[in-house]
């Protein structure tokens, strides 16, 4: 069965610090997809990134970067030079590519607070 | 504007009174899904639909019903709500492409309280 673990329940840092959110997953499939979503205080869920299991290249998007390591089943998310607007709950999620069914399993979420 | 809409956004009801939460998307997505979000548990899938008239159970389907009569709509029905269904509910949709899993786009959420 697929499972996603975000061991960090809450993280609090001072603005401009770098911060890494951990995500560890379990799956028996060789083909799967990993996602990160952001949930700001307003409550909506915002898609950040999708990564398939065959693409282990790290990705950078502005101050955001993602480190995918199949050897450790991890898909960590780093925010560089954090800003107050980055304060949110961040979810990591996993989907196995099974007959097109797109079952998304979420981690418990990490609440990130950026203090000015 | 491409979006997923849910109504109502907030609902307080009493045990046993049937209710429906509507969900609609304007992106012509085949896939739609309902999740509930509870503190410490993340989001858990209730039901999903791969296309019109095709629905299936997620991880926590008990006490819920869905239907998919039109591609754009996927209502969530609680026939006899109970207090343990108090939660934040999200509807989501995405494209379907063989074994490719596309990102899901979420509605704004419906906060339901059952007393």
C-alpha cells in the first residue's frame, strides 16, 4: 500500500532563512507520481509540482527547489530565503499509475511559519 | 477562468438531516474526486470518478454517496450526517491520460459542521 510521511508537523523559522520540508514515501510500484501542494491560511490547495518516478532530476522554480531521491524514497522541498508569504501548510502526495486511476495519497502536512 | 467551484462554502447542520455539497469544474476534466481534511490526518479520499457514470470508493467512503451524471458536476451526498463527518471537504478534478497521473485542481473547500 502506498504511504506518505511528513515527519515534521510544524516548522518555524525567521524570514530569509532557508528551510527544507521532508517527505518520505512508500510504494510497491515502479511507476508513480509525487506532488507538493501548498495550503495558505485562506484554505485553498495550490498545486506546486508534479514529478514522475523516472525523472530524478532536481527542479528549481525561483526560491523553491525539490530534491527527489529514489534510493531513499524521499522528495524533499526547500524554500530559499523564506518570506512571510511562504507561511502555509505544505502537503506531499503520491499517486501510483494504476490503470489510469489517479488515487492521491497525502501526507499529514507540515505547517510552516515564517516569522518577520 | 479555469476553476473548480463548491457550494456551500460553509454549512452547519444537525445529525440526520440529508445534505448535498455541489462541485462543478469548467476544465472538461474526466477525473473528479472528493477528499476530507482532518487535523493530523492530511487529506483522505472519499470517492472518485474516472468519467460520467463511473464512480468508485476511496479510503473513507462510509456515510457518503456520489453521482456523476454530467462530466462537469460531481455532488457529494450525506444521507444521514453524523458528528464524525464534521470536516473540511475538497472537490478536485484533473485530466486522465493512460498511466500518466496529472495534477489535481482543488475547489475552495466546504467546511461542514454536524451537531
